[in-house]
C-alpha cells in the first residue's frame, strides 16, 4: 500500500514538473508577428532623397535609392540591430494603426510603411503630422538606411 502511495506521489510530481517546464518554454518563446517591413520615402521639392528599404525578419535588406541616379544595395543587418529593430516594430502594434495620417501637400515628402502580416500586405501612408510612434519608426529606419556601408 505504501508503495502505491509513493508511486502516485512520484507520478503527480513528475507531471507537475513537465507542466511547469512547458509553461516556461511557452512564456519564453518569441512569436513573430510581422514577416517584413518596407519603408518608402518619396521625393519632394526640397532636398529629399527618395528611397525604399525592405527588411525581412531575418535581417536581410534591400535598399533602393530612387530618382535620377538609382542605386540598389542588398545586405544583412547585424544581429543586434535586427533584434532591436524587430522588438521595436512589434511593440509599435502597426496592425492597430490607421491606413492614412496627414501626409501634407503633394510637393511634400510622402512616407509609406508597408508590412506583411499573415501573408497579407498592409500599408500606412503618412507625412509630418503623425503619431509619435510613426516618427520613431521613421527615425529608426533612417538610422538603418544611413548606416548601410555602400551609402557612406
């Protein structure tokens, strides 16, 4: 009888350990929300460099300088930059934003943020009068674009 009680206690303890371990692994697992981000800036009447940059979740990027002297650069972001970028993008909750914000007059620079979520491409169009998070995304993408070795 004592053997059966100990066996049952051991089984219960073993099952609780498995459940606790699986809960921890689920909690620590990072779930990818977006597959890629494409950020585009149009030309304007002033000195605006039009470009498009596509960054996928693995850190691969394709930078295209648009306009009179087009250029194309393909590369991979370093792991730290890529991780920080995607943590920031995922915390921004792009899927909760409107599709258009004040994008000013036709001669001002237009910005397009396209993201892929569940194999569907969504777009946010904006200019200068936008929520702070879009200004931060603009600054982060600009920082990445200006750090591309071929553009320095």
